[in-house]
DNA sequence: CTTATTTATTTCAAGCTTAAAGGTTTAGGC
DNA sequence: GCCTAAACCTTTAAGCTTGAAATAAATAAG
């Protein structure tokens, strides 16, 4: 059950890439599960909420709902519910966009920004530990390779 | 919105690892979204269902529910619903475990195995294209690095 | 044998996620 | 101005996901 798959000496490239994909998924899920658990027990929040607050924290003037869902690459209706709950909890607020009554702009409240700052600090520390197996050069190298995948996929 | 973040020449290691994590997440989600879309339009199925069938396909004698959730690293109650729908559709069946009336063993039906074979073949092809930016050596190298993360995290 | 604990699984409530459909509002052609 | 199309967003239905509680059966302890 816990045995590592041996790497065949020679095989079709598609198998090699498939193996990479499965490992990528496994590692991502491991890290995600850990972060989720920590966010829950330490801050009583969820990963999606953290992601939304992280995006908002980079835009002091706020973001339109469509910009938010575009940045996070999630569906349009998805952020509606998450923002709804953040607003309920006083971490975010919605402002009217002058000249466009369809759109609304979401931004963090002071309380939300302060809460996110605390969370982000711990989050960075958790990630640092979870990816501690890789040194800075390795991490940078892998980041560049992932960028190549992203550039190819987002044509 | 689509601008790539520049990599500072020098920074704390935790920032480098954080950047890697964000990129890892982004790339994984890109690939996942594409696979999900393809599974939906080509086969009318979902990623979680595919994952469960993939696990079952490796065990001709079937798996207990707890073994299944352990392999997929998802919660216990989660697989209950997914297997339920697979059984409804005639892709999987549940058998009693002799000597233990609590447990049940799930395995693919012939129909399920044949359907999965078709899906898996396409799936491998999609992955091959999505990760086409990396050559075999690079893919193997990244797989090994991800393994190091997994070994460290699963102590 | 009886009780307690552990194991295997399901149920539940809450929240996340998507695609599709619907409701407004804005912008563009004519 | 008027009509169509596009943009912005929410709602809905279905399914996924989790953690916690509940159920039931097997095992252990006394």
C-alpha cells in the first residue's frame, strides 16, 4: 500500500508524464490537506476563504467578482457564496462600482486585512516546512518547469 | 493579469518555497480543470469517479471502502456517495466480506472495467499533451523531487 | 457471559464546486 | 430612440468534500 512504484528504465514518454501527473496530484493533495487542517484548527477558516482573502489582499482597491473568479480560476458562481460568508463575518465588504450598476467591487475590511496578515504569516511557515525537502535552487528550478507547463497550457 | 512574477535574485528560502507552492497549485488546477472538462464532455463522468475507478481497476478482487478511501486519501464518508453512484450506473458492485458483516468489498463490473479502459487510454493521452512542455528526463527528475516531498510529509 | 473498546461504515450538516439558466444592466448597431 | 448582443452577476441542481456523530459488528477484557 505504501510501496513506491519503481521507475522502468525505458517506457513510452506518455507513461513517464502520466507518472509525473499522478505524483504531482498526490503531492499537491498532501500539502493541501495539511494546510486545510491547519487553517481549520488554528484559524477556523477554510482554504477557499484563504485563497479569496489572499487575492483581495493584493488589491487594496478591491476586485470585481469576475476579476476575482478569473484570478482564482474558479467558476463565476463559486466566489459568490464564499464572498457572501466573508461579508457576513465582517472580513470583506462590497461596494458599488460608479457608472456600472451590474458590477460590485469586493475588498477586505480592516478587520479582514489584519486577520489575513496573521493567517498568511503562519501559512508561509507551514509551506516552508511542507516543502522543506527541496532546497532553494531545486525549488526555483521546479517553479520554472511548472511555468513552462502553464505557458503551454494557457495558450 | 497574465504577467509572470519575476524571480528576485535573493530572498528568504520560505518565500522561494511559497512561490513554488503557488505555482504547483496553479499548474495542478490547470491540468485538473482540463481533465475534468474532457471527462465530462467525452465520457459524461467526473474526476472523482475516474479516480475511484482507477483505484479499483488495479485490484481485481476489489477493495474495502476503508482501503479505497485510504488509497485516495479522501475522507471515509466521501467514497460512500461516489461508489453509490457507480453501483447505480452498473460500473461497480459491492460484495459481502465473508466473516465480517461490517465491511463490504467494492469492485468494477465487466462493464465498468471496459468503460474505464477506454477512459484511461484517453486520459493518458490528455496528460501527455498537457505536460508536453517537459521532456522525459525533466519529468522523471520532477517526479523524484515530488517523491522527496511526499516522503518527508508522510512520516 | 457481559461489558468495553475498537473497527468498518454510513449519515449528516455545512460548505465548496461546476455548468447551465436566469436576471439586470450596459454597449453597439441602425 | 430601439433593438440586439454582450457583460456582470446570482441562482439553481447536482455532485463533491470534510469532520463529526451515529450505527453496527467484531474483538478484548474482566
